[in-house]
C-alpha cells in the first residue's frame, strides 16, 4: 500500500475564492497553492477563526474535500456547530483566512487495481469524491455510499457522476431508508471489494469496521475527533489504537491519524463523545499499577 503523507507543512494566509451553501453546510474554496500541491486524500487543514482580535484561540480542522494543484485551490465543507465554525461559514469571497496544512495521514491507496467501497456520513463524505478519482485513476472499481439523517444533511450526491452511488437517509427523505452501513454487506459481496474507506461520525465508523471484519475486508476510517491544535501538541484527540506490535497506545488522531485501520481502533472505549483509557493500554493507571506491583514484588525477594 502507498502511504505517502505528502510534502512539508504550510501555513498560509489564504484568500477565499468562493463560498456557497451546500444543503445544511457551507462549501468554501480558498487559494492555497502550497497546500494544494502537497495534499493527499484523507488529510485535513486547520483554520484560524475569529480574526486577529478574537478570543477564539484554537483552530478548527476540516477534511480536505478536494484540491486543484493547477489553480492552487483547496476546498472544504463546514458545518455550523458553534462560534468558531459559524465564523468560518460567514466568510465571503475576497476575505482571507489563516490555513495550516496539509495535516495528518492520508488514506492508503492500493498499488494494484482492486475493488473498493467508499462510505461518507453527513459532511464526512467530503473527501470521498477526491479519493474516488485517485482510486479510479489507478484502475480500481469504486462504489460509493452516502448517508445522513435527512436529505439536507447529505453532501455530494450530485458529484458522483462517474461512480456507482447508493444514498441512504435515516428518515427516508432521499434514497434508501436506513443507515449508511445497511447496504454495505451486499455491496462488498457483489463487488468483491477487499478495501473499504469511510469518513463520518464515530458510531458509523465503528459499524463499518464491524461489517468489514468478518468478511476479511480492510476498513480504513478517517475519524472525527476534536483536534484543537492539529499538530500533536495538545493531546485532545487521542484514541486507543492497537499497534503493529499488539500493544494499545493512546494515539493522536491529528498525527498518527486521522486515517486508521478500523480493526486496530478500540471502539469499545469510545462512547457518547468520550474516550476511555483501556486498562491494558500502555501507560494507563492500571498498567502502571501492575508494573509498580511487579517491581515491588521483585525487590522484596
């Protein structure tokens, strides 16, 4: 698998080229040639918010929807979820915003053509269209599944002109009534896919992994964790992930992720927006207590 993370990080003051509504979301295009040239599908950018005199100190992170290296543009999709994202959704063409990127680990891309299924939940579908193009350019057959609670919460159903598309909504306002994972088993079997890629809410990513594992399909998931700094300093986005050595570590989503092999994420420790530290995790209170106990036993002999 090719897992290149692109070139070095860039911090740029980017001009907003376009801003438009996209259902319940805002689609922004900014001019950031250095980032556009270096980015890969699955990576993200972090935007400063509020202007120079704002008390909003932390950046807001967004998956890259797509880039155009020839024109130097980077596109993102933003949901109004609070003061910081609201400020971003109110940007208009001609204004400027500080952009840091590209950040994180991109989606691994197979070296040889292989069937793939891509799944996007809500505005988590943003990076899937760019990824689909990269995979198709490598000769991969691609199926795309988009899901959301309602039709207004879907993003990109009109962008899948070259990709077989399945749409689901919880309320049946568009496509199939149900969750984005409902058609996944059948799609994996009929397409012969050995790889699945997903971006969206954490319960959805867990469900994708649970469907894929028994079928021997590798699920690469781009997690939606709050990334306050985006560069691995603040430790607010850690998740328990099993390493290649079998050891669970609290891994930073912004640096070691946001793309993980779903089978390595300890989903049972993630619930209701909170992340617990498993007792067997390296450095956990339980594991340290066990080490201290073993050391005390050894010194008493």
